[in-house]
């Protein structure tokens, strides 16, 4: 399998009443209306048990300055350590999906389905019931990635990357037909 650039998010869930978090690179938007996302998570993850237990989870987008905490929650397990105090936690509409105050963008998701590929992972399908974005990342009503500074993950060598510069919007980029190349 080749590796293309992956996002790096922190997924949160309550496990036995306590917040737990892990790092997830296998995450993507599945639909925009209504907004649905999908997270592929190993069934043995401590966070997985909390998502199934409560039927909800959070997806938090860490910025570059949260690299160390992101790596920590992605390399330690709630089966062995208590990760409940790593971040400042708040709760939204669902009341049981721990969201991270330090992340400039976060989403609260209701678990609406899951797919078992008969392997290690479950694809957890979440309906996004609320999104939280820090105003410092908003430019003309839109989320500005240059301010969010998200982390990109390369699966092949397990390395973290930052995003580069903006090349233009869909409307700004001039299309070139094949025969004009
Ligand atoms: C950058 C990064 C990305 C990761 N992506 C995934 C992923 O997509 N799915 C998964 O199941 N585990 C992934 N992991 C591994 C879990 O985050 C890791 O096993 C963590 O310790 C699980 O914590 P928990 O048992 O407390 O839930 C990733 C780890 C890192 C560092």
C-alpha cells in the first residue's frame, strides 16, 4: 500500500467516566450534508471501547505546537496510563464526548454506524453534531489552514509534517485542457 498525506487528529471518548484520547491518522470526511466523518480504529484501543460504550466521540485537530502531546496520546494507551489530565476538556451538545480546549478546531460526533472489515480495525462512522473553531483561525468566514497549522502524517516512515503555502482556491486556479499542455 502506498502512503498519501494523512491528517493527524486526536480522538476523544469517555471510558468508564474518564476522558481518554488517542492519535488518529486514518480519518476523513465521508459526506458534507449532513456532515459525516469516518475514523478507522483498532478494536483494541482503549478509546474504541469508550466510543462503543457511549455512542459518541470527539475529533480534535491539533496544531503544530501540540506535536508533543499528540505524539504522547498516540504512543501510550489508556489501558496502562491515565491520559485524562493531558488536555483541558469541555463538553458540548452530546455531553459525553470530551473535546479539547487547546485544539483550535474540534468536532463532536455521534456514532451512527461502524464497519468491521474482519481485520484489526473498525471504521467508526460519526455524524458531526457540532463543530468548534477558534475565532483566531477564521478569515472571511472560513477556516484558514495557515492559522490552524494542522499536522500531516506520513504513514510510510511515521513522520509528522506541516502544510505548505496556499496555491489558490478552486475558482482561482486556471484549468488547462489536455491538448493545451
Ligand atoms: C500519528 C499517529 C497516528 C495514528 N493513527 C492511528 C489510526 O489511524 N488508527 C488507530 O487505530 N491507531 C492509530 N494510532 C495509534 C494509537 O493512537 C495508539 O495505539 C494509542 O496508544 C492508542 O491509545 P488508546 O489505547 O488509549 O486509545 C496512531 C498513532 C500515531 C502516533
